[in-house]
C-alpha cells in the first residue's frame, strides 16, 4: 500500500501549498531549485515552541535565497521550483531518515516542537512537504527530457556568516560532488574577481548525506549541475539580491558556453 495515503493530514486547506513554481515554460536550459526558500509553518504545528525572532533567523530558512533565485530565474528565463515551508518543519535538502531531516537543534537553538514530534508526525511532514516538492522537480525534469529539452540544474542556497560561533569568510561557495564539469568553471569564473572570496565546497562539502537535491536530481540523472551558496548578509536586501543574481547569471551563462553547445542529455 502506498504510504502516502490513508493518513491524518498535516496541511489544512488554509495552509499554503508546499511548492511554488515560476517560468515553467522558460526557454533556458537552466533549471533552478531553492530548497530553503520559505519559512511557513503549518497551522497544526503552531510555532514549534519557538519565539518569533528564532523563526526569522537562518535556522528557519535560507535568508535571501528565494529573492536571488527569483531574480536569477527572470534574468535567465529559467524554470524555478521553490519550497514554501521552513526547513524546521522538514529539511527538503536532507534525505528522509537523515539525522537532520527534522532538526532537533540548530545553531544552538533547541526546537521543542521537533523534539516532541513522534514517528507519525515526522512521516506526515515528509509525505506532505518533502515529497510534493521533489515530485514537482522530478516531474518537470521528466517532462523536459521527454520533450527533448536540455536541463542544467542549479540549486540556490544561502549561508549564515557565523555558524556555531565560527566566522565564515567566504562571500559565496560553489558546491559539487562527483561531477565537477559545470561547478569547476563557475568556481573559476567567480574566483577571478579579486574582490570575492569564493569557497570550493565551502561552507560545507556536498555529499549524499548532507544534500539531496543535487545528488538525486542532478547526479542520478547525469545532467550538469551546481549548488550555489551566498552569504546571507550580502543578499538580505533587494539590492544585494539583484546584484548577486546579475553576477551569477553572467557566470552561469559563460560557464555553459565554455562547456560546449549547451545541449546535454540525461
């Protein structure tokens, strides 16, 4: 029996949908995702036992990432899929069963509503938030492949300047794992700017256990891909988001040209 049916629902008709899409018919080979775009909480979960200021911090979402992703989508005319709910509800860039798929503690903050969550509630979060998001990405990429369209996956994220008391000096990071063909070029292009400190697999390395979108939708399909991380203090404003979208659009476009014709199979 399908484990996604015959369960008490987590989301009500008054809750937002777990997925937002834009430019589904965009002409670009680039296909953008943003796993930590939103910070919505289902009504059934209340505030997860956290005061309002905690729900505005980076522990709840990737500050500025959605703004960059939307502007990048517009500049490239690229399809974009965003996650609506807070990463504290369920982390859509961690596989089900991973220790931080539903975080009990993040950057020094305990999450009471997650510590109190039982197996059934965690399964509901995975079923109603995680799976619809990744099903939407999978369906869109399948449709592009069936139509003979090239796809180049770009996962857009942001990172806090200080994590667990440790300063992070990078302005941006370029993340990859087994396939460096696109990421390596993007990394070189961004690092060529003397005013930027660009991390190679920083502030953390992309792995099968620390990520989900790129390993599953990029590596498993065999399509070119890259995960981009931008420091949050640089994109907390609309002006910063626009500046970084412009920078990334230029780097991605040039990187794709350097790779060849821009037409890739899966």
